[in-house]
C-alpha cells in the first residue's frame, strides 16, 4: 500500500487526489502501524519545518518513517518533505531534520518576492529516474520561502535569486521542492515515475 | 526562469459560469468543470473561481461545484466570494480549493487574515483588494478629526467619499505635488472605506496574506487596459505577489501590466471567454515581448 503521511497540517488531500487519478491504490496514514505496513511513502509537507517535525514526532510517526527509509522503502518528500531530509533549517534552528542530506535549509534573500509563488523551470541532470520523460527546462509550481542547498544527490535545480535543489534522488529516497500535484502534466509525470519505481 | 502567471477567472452563480461566455467546442459553455478543463488544456497557470451567488442555496451549490472542478484539475485553484470566517475557508479548502480569496470580511475584520494564515498557512490566503482612484493630492494618513473651521472643500471631500470622519485623510499641504492615491472599496465596489489601498496592502501582508488579488475598479469592465500605475505602486509596496485584475482587453494590456505595472500575475475573465485570445496565444505574444511565461 502507498501511504500518504498525514501529520495534521500537510496538503494530503490534493496529493491523494493526484495519486488516485493516476490509478494507484493509496491510503492516508496517520498512525505508526499504517506507516510500518507501507510499501511506498509520500510525505506531502506544508507549513513550518519545526512544526512538521514536532508533529510527526508527537504522533509517533517519525521513528517508523526513519525505520522505513533505512529499510529501503521508497520515499517521496514534497516541499517540506524535501527540506526535512537535510540536517536543519533556518526556519527552526533548534529542530533537527532527518539528516540524510548534508546542509542547512536557508531563507530566500529579499532580492525576489518571498515566498516564491508560481511556476519556475527545472534544470535536470541526465539519467534521473524521478524525472524520466520530462524535458529539461519544464516548469513546475512552487510555493515556499526557504530553499535547500545543492547537494551531490540533487537531480534537479532551480534558480530564484539562488540556485537551489528541487529534485533529490538518493537510493530509495526521492524528493521534490515543487508541488507535483499542482504542476499539471509535468507534476503528474513525476508522481507516476515515483509510483512505478 | 520564474514565470509571470496568467489566470483565467470564472465568475460563478448558482453553479454556472455567468460572465460573457462564448466558448466553442464545449457541450455546455456555462459549466465550470468544462471551462476549467479547457483553460487547463490551454495552458492556464492557475484558476480563480469567484462566486457571486447571493443565496444560501447558491453557496451550497458552490461546494459541489468546487469539488467537481478540483477533481480533475492539477493546477492551483483559488475560490472566493462570501468567505467571511475560518469555517467558510475550511469548507472550500476541504472541497478541493488550494487557496481562498477574502475581500470585504478582511476589511471589516482584519484579524481574520491572521486566523486564516495561522490555520492554513499564508500560501492559502489571497486577500482581494478592490481599489478606486481618489484623484486627491498626496495625503497624510493619520486619524485626524474633522473639526469646525475647516475649509468647505475638505468637508465636501469627506462627504463625497462617505468615510467615517475619524478616517478622513488630510492633504499634507496644498502645494504638494499631486500623486494618485487609491481607496479601498468593498461590497463589489459599492462601499468606499476611506482606507488607503497602499497602506491596506502593507497591512494585509503583515497580517499574513500570501498574495494580493488587486482589482482596479476604474479599469474593471472597460477592456481599456489594466491600471499599471496602481499595480506598480502596490507591487512595490509589498513583499508578496500581486495579481493584477480589471481592464484586460487585448494581449498588449497584459504586456504593459507585467513590464510597466510590475505585476506578478494577471487575471482576466471576458477576454478568455471569447476565443479571439486563448491563454496559449496570449503567452506566445508575451514571450515575444520579453515577458517570461510558461509555455
């Protein structure tokens, strides 16, 4: 079963709608038991870095999530679900992230409007599974104030004042900064690629 | 490349799109679901649905309409019209809307903006501002009292704009160069509020609005072009995106509002409902004019 992690503040509904539209059976997972049984996990993050990680912990979801990722279960983080993979974030300095990627998530400088709301282009690294069949330069829909630094595991980057990581692939761990459930055909393709992995 | 957004607007009443529809190749031109899909195929970056139903029955229909429109739509959907409380917003977001637009209720109870942002995140909160030119000189915006002994023209102005005396804005000096100002109006433009639109924009951004949907009441319905001066003033005043609305009549108007008006997005209804200008042809035009768009 594909689990969409519900920690109380994410946009689970619209991601669920997209996954169902693509024809994959899925469920909203809000208990540790559900997460432990998952074959694939999607974390549609939204809101505040610290609040999300605390909410996951308080609901007993953080430990099974880490265990599943370590066991090789395919994971797709969306938006905050990408940022959570880093060590920490400027948004919540005292709250540790999952630490699977090195570095600190930073706030956009005020050179551009913050948050970035709208469509921006993906610069893709060749050979990515997550971005299979997606042309370089495709647009995706973003809505965020903090950005993830470019790491060796980045398979897609985007420019908005800074060049930052918008697609991650590290073994079974995938993540995107944009909202695939709101990015039209491009987004649906990314979701399909993950669901078929 | 970060793109400027083109946003078609569906004005809905009792579950039907009501404004200037003449779409070809649709079984039912007034059906919001079909129009939404057509705009999505044509390359719209987002959709806005504004409900103008007056009745409670109309509102109930809206929920059903939102659910139906959202089911197959994988671009952002904003719904507005009659949103007054966190509960109203909750229902719309639950039905599949990604953002809600709030207008009159925000002016009457600004704290609702913070409540919505705290509950759903700023990204879900669009504050709609309807602004009208006052043609008054640059004004001091302190809450000065109108007292006896003031000039007739000052008194007449207060009456003209029908604003509470405590909100009356005095000219700094009669010698100051005239700069255009805009006043916030509510209830579909029928009620002046005395609020300076630029100040109100700053305030709503501080309160947690994620975007501003700015409609020029002078330009709205004229198809003579957006109010670029208003849009630029507001866009430079706030750190959040400003969606320009009102006055779109041809592709050149969109180029102007992006290049001269500093708009982050532009919204229009009638121009897209007639197939002379599709979203796609508009975007091609804009690209040639050097406006970054998603094609």
